C-alpha cells in the first residue's frame, strides 16, 4: 500500500503525509499517528501501517503523517505539544479535502497519547488507540465523552506496562472498549493480523460512521 505522498504547511514547517484511498466510496477519513519521534517512530511503523491499511479496508481514506522533525517533516521534536499541533493541522487538511466525512482518529504508543490529548477538541467520530503511552498524558487531559473508543493492548506489554494501562482505564469516567491480546508485546510482533481483526470487529459493532 504505497499511497500518495503530500507535503502540507505545518506549525513548524512542512509536514510529510501519505494517504491511501479505498476502492469504492469514501466512508470516512482516518488520521493515524506514529510512535515517539525520538525512539524511531515514523509513519512507516508496521503497527501504524496495519491500522491505516485496515481503515482502507473499512472504506476510509487513511492519512499517515510524520510528526515534525521526522522523515521529510520539518522542525524539531515538540515534547508532545508540538506534535498535538501537527495533528490539528493534518486533521484540518483532511476535513477540507474530504468534507462531511466522519473523522476517525488513531494512534500507536506515543501517537495514541497525542490523539487522546487532541480528541476533545478535534471531536472524532471514532477513536482507536493501540498500546497508548499514558505516561505522556497530562493528568488534566480531557477525554471525549460519548465517542466510540477502541483500546487495543498487548497483555505482555513491557514498554507501557499493561497493569498501569488497566488501572488507568478502570479510573476513567467513561471506559473504552478494551481488547487485551494475550501474549502480545508492545509492538504486536506476530500479532498484526489479530490487530486487524480486532479493528474490523469493533467497526462492525460500533458503527463508527454513524
């Protein structure tokens, strides 16, 4: 899934992004955020790629982008706040390009923390977070109410400890739909197809294009 590459003006310089189109009518637009820029995270990450590919399978345009300072995106690491600003610009671009389509926001690890921070303002129609790096979430970070939210977590995650994620989920006023993949680590090695099926099942149950 090569997709078409774009360069758009971002808050700290141009941002590199890749879009993939579904075969038929565009059902939604899905924006996917990658892991931590200082730890090798890029739009080419295999979990990000799998999420994007599955969204296309569900009839959405998928948009992956590099945060500032990654790949061909200009600027420097923004300590989370800058990356949140990048996400906002990409969402605005996507909404202008595909108006009146539901917005699906997704992220993996650090990228999941970014979409959680931005979800309250960006008002997605569906939220998907894989192994969210909750340590990057401010304690006062507001989470959206009434939004279908799928959280996929590896039971053997030793990067973002599963026990901490489950404790955090239990304390939320509105819990996400949680899928715990037994035996899976943080990077879902060997479990990408399970990730895909989890996403497909949740899409059917939650009807996020409502």
